[in-house]
C-alpha cells in the first residue's frame, strides 16, 4: 500500500529561532578575531601588540563558548551536536530521520568542523601564552615554563598551528559556499538573523533567546573577561 501523501500542513514552513543572539555575536566576533590574529601575526613588528590583544579576545571568546555550550540556546549546546558514530554513518548515507533534526543546527560534518576549530584555536592561544620569539616578544606566561617548552610552543604557534588553523578556516568557508551553490542552502543568513524556515512537521525545538538568556550571556562574558585579565596579569 502506498504511503499517504503529506498534507499541506505537513509541508508548510515556520520560522524557528535556531541561533540565539549570544551565539551569533560569538561567531562573528571570533571570525573577525581570527582574521585579525592571522594578519597581525604575518605582519609582525609593531603589529604583534595587536596580535596579543586579539589573542586575549579569542581566549575570552573560547571560554565563553565553553560555558555557553552547557547553558546556551538549544542548538548551541554541545549535547545537540555530539553525535554517535552510528548517527554520523546514517547521515552520510542520507538515512537521517526527520525527528533527529540533523540539519537544523550543526550537522554531523559541521560538528566535526566546529570542534576542530575550537580545539586548534585553544591550542594556538595556549602556545601563544608561553611563546618566545627570542627577539622582543614573549607570552605573558612564558616565565612559568622551561626554555625547551617555550621553544616547542613557539615553533608550533608560528608553524604547524597557524597552518592548520588557516586550512580549517578555508574548509569552513568552502563548506558554506558548497551548501549555497550545490544545495541551495544559505548557512550565513541564519547566523545573521538567528532564524530558519523549517517544516512545521515534525516540530523543531526553538532556541531560548530571551532577555534573561541574553543577560546570562552578558554575565558570563564579564566573568570570562575577568579570567583572561587574571591570566594575563600572572605574567607580571
């Protein structure tokens, strides 16, 4: 027996808040900060002062995202895009179930990209904190590590770490272009407005994006800024 055709109500679309404002602000600030960090690092010289300032901003943003991954909007929480191997395989085979909403927030492939970017950004910031170019620039925590550790951190920070980060960013941008051109999916617009047009059935959970949640995000941002300031001042 043939399956019943979906009704017009089933095919209708509704506006769903997917990305809350704090997540969107984080995303665009991080994008600008990464560009600025790479550019100032390449220029060197007097630009390194800004390289460090931007690095501290990235550190604060990463701390915020870590916290927001547990208390943020529905689709911003890590629990929403940590997928089992079985789910990833089904997604790659095109066998995802509608009620799983795998393409609403970060799909399984996008989740790998996000976690990789966050990990290597954290590694880049960490090595920068203890790096020493043996000319005129040292990370604020350099005095807490041995010369060998500082040398290894500097080598990674200026070499492989930077290259991997650039490749990940290019892959991220390439994926956005691919989805726009080949699948006619605009991934940028929802990160600007926060909303997506999604099927009414099955219903899609919306992200909390109220005055209260934005206030919580502001408090967390202040706390993260305080932690970054404390870490930087440890270097004297």
